[in-house]
C-alpha cells in the first residue's frame, strides 16, 4: 500500500550522530518497508558530525542545500566537498564524517539506505580529535 509521510509525521527518534540530526520518512516502522530506509539530514551552520558508519547498509546522500565536506577512510584521510545536486555513495562499514562549510546556514540532504532501519554506529575519531 502506498503511504505518504508528511513532514510532521517523520520519525525524529531515529538513530543519531552528534552534530547531525536525522528524520526518517520511509522505514519499517513508518511504512512497513522491508528493505529501504530514507530520511532527511541536517547539519547546523558550521556544524560537523561525529565519525560514524552505517554497518551493513549502503548509503546514498543527495545534497539539497548547503556545502558539505566529507571525510572518510581508516584515518579520514580522504576529503572532498559536495554541494546542491551532488550525490554521494558510502559503502557499508565505511567510517566518515560530514562538515557543513557554511557558518550561516544549515546543510540539508536526503538520505537513503539499503536496510529498512537507520543503522548508525558512532566510533572514536581516528585522528584523536
């Protein structure tokens, strides 16, 4: 059955990472999904997420607003910037962090995962920060 999830109906208690806020729009709990999780993420102006991975999930990110710096790799040695219209693919278990490069406006991005629930595993920053 098709379900419409309005903004006020999003699940705000989904798994979180410090420095980032996620809201689920499609999940097993909200829609009965059996293999897909989708939501929206927000990084506050100038904010940075803690280092994390998404377990067995493949993750897709589509930047709607703002400019994000992505860091990934065993020591977060890889760095690239993304802006509106950019897609980012994150493989399973890849540790990463997102930083909002704009100190005045929040960054907003669409999230999709290949599991029906949001898996978020927060890990220590390998840089010792």
